C-alpha cells in the first residue's frame, strides 16, 4: 500500500514549475509537444537521436528522454502536459508519470486513488 502523501508542497515532494525552470526546459517542452503530430511521432520512433537533435536537446536531456525518466524531465523544466505527449508516444499515460513521480507501480497508484478509476486506456 502506498503511504499517505505528506502534503508538503515544497521540493523534492512537489516539482515547482517556475519561470526559470520553464525557460531551462523550453527545448524539451518544444520537442515533446512536437509529438502531437503523427508524422513527428513516426520520425522520432524511427530514429530518436536524429529527431532529438532537431530540438537542440543537450546530451543530458537526451539521456533523460531515452531513460523515460518522467520525474527528471519535469525537474529539468519540461511541462507536464508536454511530457505526457512523450509518454503517450511510448504507450504510457498520466498514471505512468504519476507512479514514477511517487516511486510506486501504476497498480499501487490506482489502488491509492481516492475514487475508483475505471476508464484508464489500455489498462485492465
């Protein structure tokens, strides 16, 4: 069972999306948002490294994308809704990001939800 959250809104428990963080992560956000387009998703999945080079991602940023480290991408300054596009490109959803952030499995996160979630795409 997942422990109760501390309700502490300070980092590291909460990723604060500040103007400075948004500026630092602007290339990641632009890259992730580009994946809204089907042809861009296909190009990315065919050759991720070549596709990421189009967006001036640093080597460290590319490593985070390859690792699918959702939490680190948010800390680096990528916007959550943009990261969701990347996650979805790999077959994931917001629960995958949330579970990663909480350090638990998706199953544990769903079990800890205050209400029953019955319409999670692709989940039984």
